[in-house]
C-alpha cells in the first residue's frame, strides 16, 4: 500500500473525529448564513421600512453569529490536531518500516522532513477544505432563503470557476513536482561543484562544468515557467468563480428587482459573494492549489519504489558519498586540484614544446591595494628538467604553483605550459598539481590511482608505479589494488603516497608538487621525487621544504621579492644570501620522523 492510500485510510478510520469536525463547523456555516440573511432582513424589515429597532436587532443577531462562529473555529483546531497526528504516526511507521526492511537511506529524509511537511500540509488542507464547504453551504442556503432567483446568477459562474480550478489540479501537481525535482537537481549539481571550484579551475574544465550547471539552471527555469503558466489558470478560476458573480449581480440588478428580489436581498447576496464566497474560494485556490500539490509530491516520494532496489531521485545524496567513488563528470573536491579529468588530457607526446614552463613578466597580487606577491617574474623550465622552489613562508611559492595550475590568474604577464597559454584546457591537460592535503575517495585503491586515466590502468603498470613512488607496502597492507579505501583511516602521509602515485600515472608531463611530500619521511620523499624526476618525458617542479629536495633538483628558484634568483645549488650558495640562510636553517633542523 502506498503512502497516499495509507493517508486516506487513516483519515477514513477517524470518522468520529470527522463527525466532531463537521459539528463544530456548523457554527461557521451558521455565521455565514446570518451574515447575508440578517443584513437583508435588517434592510427590508427594518431600516427601509423605518423600523430601526428591527434593523438593529437583525444586525445584533449577525454579530452574535460572528462570535459563535469564532468559538467554533477555535474548537476546530483541536479536532484537526486529533485527526492529523495519528495520520502522521502512521506515515512515520510506514517510513521507518521501509527503512528497516530495505535499508533505505532516504528514510531519514522522509522521517525528519517529508513526513512533517505532509502533516502540516494535511492540516492546512483540512482547514481550508472544511471552511470552503461549510461557508459555501451557508451562503447558498442563505441565497435560497432570500430569493431562489439569486442562485441562477451566482451558482453558474461559481461552478465554472470550481471546474476550471479542479481541471488545473493534476497538471499543476505534475509541474510542481517537476519544478521541485529540477530545483533539487540544481542544488545537487551546485553541491558537487562548489566544493571543487578550485579543482574545476585547475582542470581547465570551467566551460564543461558551466555548461552542465547551465543545463540544470535552464531545466529549472523551464519548470518554473510551466508552473507559472498553470498558475495563471488558477487566477482565472478565481476571477470566474469569485469575482464574476459580483459583476453579474450588479449587471442584473434591475432585472432581479423587477422579478421580486428585494433591495435587502440583493445587498445580502452581494455580502454573501464578497464576504463569504470570494474569500473562501481564494483560500481554497491558494491553499489547495499550492499545499495540495505539495502534499501530492511528498506522498509520492514517501511511497516505496515499485521496482525492488530502485530509489527515488530525491533519495540520492546531494554530494559525493565518502564511501563510494566520486562522480565522474566533476573533478574530485579537495583543497587544491591534483589534476584535470583524464578525458581532457592527451597522452605525452614528443611533439610538445621544448619549454615545459615559461613565465614572462608575471605579476600577481591578492588585491588591488596589496603589494605584489610576484612582481615581473621571468622563468623558463626546460622539458625534462627538475626545478625546486624555495623561500620563506608567505613569499609566494604556492602562489606560483597556483598560477601555473590556473587556480589564480596573473594581473600582468603571460604563462605557458608546453607552449599553451594558462589558463586554458590545453595547458591544464599538460600538468598535474599535487597539493599538500591530498584527496582520497572511498572507492577501491585502483580507482583512486587511475582516477585521471581514460581507461582502467593495467595492473602491471599500476604495480610498477606503486613500486617506483613507494606505495607498495601500503598497497599490500590494504589488500591489493582491488581493496576499498577508507580515507579517514589513512594517515596524512599515506594519503600523500596515494595522491603521488595517482599523479605519477597521469599522462600530464609537468608535475607540480606543492609540498606534496611534507608528511613523508626524508627517505620516502627522496624516493617519490626521484620517481617523478625519472618519468619518461616528465618535468618536475617541487615546492621544497627540505634542503635535500633542493640538492636533488637541476636548478633552484629562490623567491625573494626583487632579489629572486635561479641557479644550481652551488651557484646560489655563492650568490644568494637568503638561500644560504635557508640551507643553514634546514641543515640545523632535526629530521622529521616518518608519518
């Protein structure tokens, strides 16, 4: 039995409560009846005949009816609570039962949010529908009591408006559901993209991601426009059923007065339409049209899937699962991108430019009034070489790698990676960036390592890469390439080894290591850096935090503002005072334990 059937069954089972609800609502119907009837009698039998006392007595009766109606409405709220709360309890039982039987992760959303929406919406619908039915009954009885001829003017447009409104309910519910689904899809899309904006920039995938998000935005816009078009039909129903009777009463007033309708009866009819029928119809159209559509949507979503094991779209997580593989269309979220998506990166080719990296008069500052972090920097890194970048904290080492990766954009100058301008998809396809805080997802180890390859990595190649970088002991400890990875259970150094091996397997020829080995001991760091330096056709740029990294490099870039220098280790010991200080500090610093 689906959730809608359970809801109707629960309501029908509370027939005694429904009976109490009807009895208290009779007071509201009586108030509506006297609102027009007493006014008509006050005019016809009182004020228009010179009998002010009779007129005032009829108006007093109408006032007493208002008080009685207010008392009845107050008691109605308690009865509605007695009707709705058991329905909520049955929905909760249904949702919890499905969650236990089917291990449905969406049950939590259904329990904490959707059931509460259903409860609140049902209560509103009961109040609105009850009020409309008893108000209309009181008004129509009053019109018949005043002059049956009045019904021929009021009832036809009222019925036409109700029929028009009823015809819009099902299409409106479908479009309301389509709009909610489009809104949720857009929220899920943005929830996956926003944490990985830096990854998207680094991957050069801005256009691809923007196009994907734009599709979701356009879909929601189309759904909103379709919903708005059907909302116009609701306005038309309200105009026909609630406002047209007023026009018709005024237009036919001479004819009605000529056929036995008294002036008081005509005024009473106008009071019935403007003070009772029109507000009741407004509440019904806006309440049932919006809340009814929402309740329909929620009940559909609370219903169990018709196909075993199937899940409703709303039960999908809005962000990548921490224990499953990440979505393939969006780069994995993390502090900084490690590499662009594999389909965007061509394999290494001997036709690449002989200059792996070229910076020409590059200037970058983090704000218009800030001092430049890099000011007119010129740098060339030949293909196949090994460059270490050193300098004090805050001097701009990570800024430099961010600029090369396309995470940041220089205010002046030009950056090229293998001849391709940065930022750009071609440049992004030629470089891989490994940040200090490595990203590892909850898939298998092979899926983690082959994240940036178009096709699955052959096991022999994967094992060779693991051996070269130094991942083999961890690979064996985890149970092999096919074992699943728990990122939380890994140490920072183990995550770095996985990220380094993943980058090693990447076809991008330029590797940027931004303190990517800071959680490794010196021996592990040495092995990883030598593996990258020996990659066929590869070029390595390392942000160094140990003297050994600088010694291993072909050249060293010392970032020191206007005194920035580039050369070999021995050359810089002679020419750069800052480099001599850094070497002295590194030498005196005790060796960090392996982590």
